[in-house]
C-alpha cells in the first residue's frame, strides 16, 4: 500500500483558516491620506484653524466650528475672528510666525470662547523651499489649570481666615511702597490695629466666635479705606494698613473713622452677640522721618502700645522720644 505524502490543501480541509499576508492586504486596501488627515483633524478636541498668508481661515476643525457656533469661520480673516480687529495686529502670534518662520507659544484670555484661558500654539506650514505659506493655530483650553494656579498664588499671599494679605506678602508690598515714597518724596502712613481683650473673647465665646470676629473685622477694615490702600493680617488679632500717598492728617482721619465704626459695631453670629473695641497706632513717613522700613513699622507699634497703656479703645499717633 502506497501512502500519499502530498501536503493537504485547503480544499481537503474546508474549515481550515487560510493565512493572509500583509502584502496581499495592501493590494486590496487603499488609505486616502487626505481623509485620514481630515479625520484626525476633526477628532482632536483642541480648537484648530489653518490660516493662509492673506490672514484668511482656510480650514477649521469641528471643535472650532462648534466653539464659534453659528458664526462663519472658514473664509473669515483671522484678525477679525480671533483678535476682534479690523486689521492685522503686528504683535499677534500669526504675524510673528509669518515674520520669523518659527513656532510661537503664548497664553491668551479669550472672552469670545466663554471667557476662558487658552494655550495658543502657532505652527508654520512650509513648502519645499522653506517658505511659510500657511499657519496651523491650536487653542488648548487651560482654564482649569489657570484657575488652580491662581488659587495657589492666592493661598501663598493671603490669610486663610480673613482673606486679607498675610504678613509675608504685606512685607513685600511695604518694602516697595517705602522705597517709592523715599524716591518720589510722597507720603506713606501705616496703621497697626489690635483687637482689645481678644483672649477674653476667645475664652468666653469660643474659637468659632473669635474667628467670626476676625473675619468681620477684616471686612470692616476694607470697607473704610481707599481702593489703593493695603490691608493685612500680620498676627493673631493684629492688622496693618498701608496708606500710600497719605500724610499724617489723612492717616489719622482714616484711623479715627475706623475706630469709630469698630466701636459701634455689633458682632453677631446667632450664637453670641457682643461689641469689641480696637486700639490703633499711627506713624507717617513724612512726619516721622524713619531711616528704614522697619523703623516706620516700629513707630506705629510703639504708638499702639501707648494706646494700650492709656486704656485701650483709642487711636494714638507716634510721638518721638526727646
């Protein structure tokens, strides 16, 4: 008996899967590169537009069309659409890329895009000779990142309870204002404010009410000063106010106004209701001629201690020791 050693074919085993090589597939499948590019272009969530040398938007992806809504995009001038201008803005990213031939990165606050922040990347599209004939501009929404960064920056410079500036940031502003006053020979007044008998308030009414008093005191102080003045919480129950371009007369008037309002104010958090007084020390750059920034603060603190020694609940102006 002769055994047939011939290899079995697929015909002899109909259910056997035949292996198809990639070379065979490529002969039957054609990828339209234009369609692939358009699909990718529209699949990206970032806003993307292509701008030609006439500043005309010649392409826009779905994200851009959805963002502008019913407004026409393709065929519009980029400076009208993106910059709200009747002509190209010399310093805009599109002009920079056309001028330099290099990619440009920037951040922009775009009110037309629902008042959001974007990272804008402008990329040159060059021909074979290196000539920039179009620009691809990509808008990536960074609003959440920007908000988080702003929040972290605020936390670094503000007091968590009162939302006033903290001591560290106050010192930075104080240094700047002191040297500005010295260079320009303008006025600068500092008020140092302390809540009287605050430990007793804390002991008798508790920390929650004491925190309430501090918060309300901050609101009161901000309501009684000028827009250019700087309020800060510099220690537990102590506050400071810088009054740029103010002389001693104006500084004393503002301090007395704050004192009068604070003396009459009733702190009521629905659990406790009571009045709290304050003492204020005042010093002036022009009238007291400090040699250094620390001296001006020391003068105001000395006036505050004098107010405490005199019975609290009053305003005292620094008096130089003869």
